C-alpha cells in the first residue's frame, strides 16, 4: 500500500522539477508529457528502439539506460551551464547515445557541438538521433579520447549494447576487448570552448594531461568532469588531477557519493564542476 501511495507523490515531484527547468514553457510541457509516457506508461517504440524526448526522436540501445540517462541529465540537470552567447561551442566527450547532446540543444538550439563516442552500438544510436532530427552544427566522431593517436584497446560488455561501463580500462569491464580509433582532444580544438563535458570511464586523466601539455586547456571556459576514483583500488591520483586544474586557473566544486559502511579502495563516481577563475582566456 505504501508503494502505491508514494507513486503519485514521486510523480508530482518529478513534474515540479521538470517545470523548473530553464527551458521555454512549451518545451517544459512537452517534457512533462514525455516523462509520464516514458517512466509511468512505458511508451516507446520497442521495434525501432526510439523514444520521443524533448520533441526529438531519440534512438536507444537499452530502455533502462535510456531512462537512467534521462533522469541524470534532464531531471538532475547534471550538465547545466550558463553560456555567454547563444551559439556556445560544446565538446561532448563520452556521448554514448547522445542524451547530453539533446539536452544541450534544448538549452542552446544554436550550440555548436562536437561529440565523441567509441562504442559502436552507442555511436550508431548517436548518429541515428542526429540524422532523424536534422541537428545542425553537430559533428560526431567514433573515437576514444586518449593522450595518443592510432588504435587502442576498448572494453565492453557483450550483453549490454551501449553500456555505460564501456571503457579503455579493463578493470571497468573486461568481458570483450576490441580495437577502436583513438584521438587527442587537443587536435579537435581550434578556438575557444564554452563547455567541456568529460565522462569517459577512467580515461579522463590522460585527456587532461593532453589538454595541459598542448596548452589547449586555456581555451576552455567551463567543464563538468566525471572522475572515476578507484577503478584500480590501489591507485590514488585525484590530487594530481585537481592540481592540473588548479595550475591551469580553474576553480571547482566537487560532488561525490560514498557507499556506507566505508570501505577502503571502493570505486566512487566523483563529479567535478570546473570554471575558469580569470575573466580572460586564450583567443
């Protein structure tokens, strides 16, 4: 009985959260309807594996992953940022099926977005979403980001197409290894970047090193980085990671969840919201 009494309360809270989004009123109404269709009624096209989100037709690999990403990105506003122009330059690193990309286009329809996703099944959904919605000023690369170029090993889960655990690190998930193209993020930056989203399941350290060594980190205004702490339980590198941000002139806020009771070396997702403290950046 308590379960059924709580559902209307949870639905009301969810719809209130959506109504508080920084989107136009007609889009907020649409998102409320789509939330009910997806989470309450389960209305998706399971044959074509598409769902209506934010007025767009979005391809997905797994329905559970689709719901999780919608909750994290739209409901929790994990990647909200305030741009200083109507056409911000955004780097979506670890785009998966493109939920963050759709969110960014809702925030800033004229945004210029470059997306990276090495997982073939997720990249296929990403490309489909871009194509079906005729998204302008969006470029997608089927590449893993690293501090090197060429081909690198990439680990995925056979039973989970589009898995959020796919990684360059076999400690994250090691069921299947395949070789994928690798790129340096710095090679894809030629001017100021308003926002960098970096969620690449353990590869964030190498990408930050590349940005620092190339000097391209000075082009970035704001970042949200998912730092994967203790993928290897014995490795503690967060101090060095934060030190690189500080040396490059960034301030930051940190959000992290810790399972209790406390265990040494336990894996932890840490979200780092970084912002340039100075008023100027490289042109």
